[in-house]
């Protein structure tokens, strides 16, 4: 089944067109990156997928159902941008944060991210990487089929980023979780995902990662030298 099907989607904030006639689909179990420069409409697309905005034209199907009528909201876990920054004294424990939208699967979710032993600690006492894992656990509490992550590694140190991508790969494989990763980290995209959707108001590219990284046009979109990317891709293998 398709996890997501987007058909001829257009969206504008007032007069400002942000997405124009976008069509793509994501199969259940796929690991997909959404790439695009700043302001290209990535977050807007996520907000539309999550039902926080309504399409002005076109259609979004989630697991075969129209977005507006989709009832199984727990099938979609979401990690918003810049979510990881709890103050040291933030007065909530790991388990309170992780279970805040539903604690039925709390223990299981904490086990998935290897944080069970930290459950009673204040969230702000955890490292950035651990806080991020806690937020993944919160997204897992609804037993989602699809995880949507908006630039999840911004502000997380490189060692923790590596662990984080390992965790995503593990969840993708062991839970057959579909993942949509919005990221600027092209080296990580080259290493981790299966397919790439490239946006800049219009859909630039939708296909396998190999096809994406073998074309040269995308380098202009990012102003990165292609040689550097090829190198990162090889280094990541
Ligand atoms: P990205 O996530 O790729 O950086 P966004 O979807 O956040 O892009 O933004 C796309 C465009 O829409 C940008 O020009 C941005 O300024 C504009 N925009 C985003 N959110 C709003 C909003 N709530 N109201 C008006 N314009 C917005």
C-alpha cells in the first residue's frame, strides 16, 4: 500500500505561491528524503501532510484515505524542527515527555531508543542526542507506520548525529517503518535513504538516491560541488 499519495498539490500563503502542482507517492516501508533549499516549501509540504494546512488544489491520500478524513492519526509520528532544547531545570521527566500524547506503549517506545534506564530523569539533564531519542520515543508511542522528521539533526553534535541515523536505520528495518526525512545533510541522505524527493516550489526530482546523486543539476540547486558529494557518498559506504 502507499503510505502517501500526493496528487497535483498546490498551496499559497495569500498571494505567495509556495507549492505548485506537486505529485508523488511514498510506498509503505520506504525511507525517503525531502531535499530543497531554504524557503522551497518543505515544511509547508509536511504541514499539509499532517493536516495542519489544507491544500488549495489537489489531493493528499494517507494510507489510501483522504487527508481530511484520515482517522488513524497515531499511524503518523512527527518530530518537528528544533524540538530538542529542554532547559536543564525543565520540570518534566523523560517518561512524562515521552508519554505526553499517550503512554500505552511507553516502555516499548523507551526500549526502542535505548532510554529505559533514564525514564525517571529530568529531560533537561539528558544530552542533546538523548533528548532527541526521547522525542523519537514520543513519536513511537502511537505505534506509527510512518515517521516524519523535519531537520532532526540541526543543533545535535556529530557523534550523536551518527547514533541518531543508526537508530533510524534500525527502526526502519526492525519495525518496517516508513520514514520521511527533511534534511540539509546531503552526506547523510546519500548514506541513509532509499529515495529522494527534491523540491523547489515545483517537484524537481523524485526517484532513487542513486539516480539523484548521479545527476549534476542538483548541485546548482545547492551550490555544492558534485565532487564533494560523490566523496561523501563513498566515504559513507
Ligand atoms: P522550507 O521548509 O523549505 O524552508 P517553508 O515551507 O518553511 O520552506 O517556506 C516556504 C515559503 O513560504 C517561504 O518563502 C516562507 O517565507 C513562506 N512561509 C512559510 N510559512 C509561512 C506562513 N505561515 N505565512 C506566510 N508565509 C510563509
